[in-house]
């Protein structure tokens, strides 16, 4: 196993859900954490609850100049990032393509695709120059299958899958590992965001089954990160037992 103690992990979208759960698990392994998200108040609360050293950044991954500046201006003791968890992402709506909202499309593409690219472009050169590092992208089952109404969201997660594979090719010959964790139904704020704050509609997504929890995905991220350095876990797809595909879900 790779000893993660005192390594530096940079987690985007760390203020809730999978990002927050990952931060909590990694701190238990002695990892030093850089936590980034738009909701700085939540990050500061989380920071106060964690045992290991934590540096927080108010960050919208969609803003490339701000992303580049935030990485460039990290304090010297936080610059040597060992693990990048590209977790920030969202979905908006379930409209048919010809009825879709342009603002929803822009938000998904800007966050899920361009945001991941901006953060990766800012962090990975340092890994290459130091000769060590691990990138774990949080994708989705939607990056492997398309479902009705999921058109642009699924396209954005297919892009994450392609970017992950392309990055692994580009970094071949270096010690840097590239992985992706692709969950099915996870009960987070995901559906509340998708349905623009409609909690009742969001709750129906998880009715009649036991969905995955953020901790389930965080545990997979921790396991991937702690494999021996010669082991590169390329891809992990995780579904609740009640889910067989994006659309085939057994509900009681």
C-alpha cells in the first residue's frame, strides 16, 4: 500500500457530498488537505472539524484565470500536490435536447468539462516536474450510458471519461497515475441542484431503493489512492445493488 500520511490532496467540490466525505476519510489517513469550493462558509466549518492540516480556497472551477491564480499563489508548504481529486460537477434539468435551457447546458459543460480541464492544467505540471502524483476524476455511470433527458449531462460525463483516458496516455512513461470513479445513484445534493432546488422532486430519485452514500464513493477513492505505486486503477464503476443501468432500477 501507498502510505498517504502527510501527502497533500487537492479536492474540488469539497463543501458537500462526495467531496466532503472524501476529505473526512483522507484526513483519517493523515493526508493534508486543500479543499476548494464556491461555498467558503461550508469549507471553513469542515476545516474546523478535521484533525489534519487543511487549507481552504473559495473557488469556482469555471473561472480559468482564478483557478490558475489560486494554484499559483498557494503557500509554499501547500504547493507540492500529490493527489488531485477532480470532484466538482453538477447536472441541470432533464429536458429533451430541443427543449433544453442554454444556461443549464453552459453550467454543466463549464463545470464538468472545462472546470476539470482548468484545474488539471494548473495542477498536473507540478506533478510532472516533481515526478510523482495521482489524479482521480469523479465521473459517472452517465459517462458510459445515455438516458432520456440526460443528453448534455451525459455528454459532459462522456467527456470526462475521454479526458481521463487521454490524460493516462499523455502521462504514460511518468510515475503519475490517472484513475476515475464512476458512480450510479448517490444520495447527495445532486438531484436538488439538477431540479433547481425542488427538494420534493429530487427526493423521488431515491425513493424505493437504497442508494449509494457519499462515503461509499469516498472509500473507493481512498482505496484507489492507497494502492502500491506500481498499481494504477484505471476505472471503477459503482452502482447500488438495486441499479443495473442508468435506467433499470428496482424500486420497492
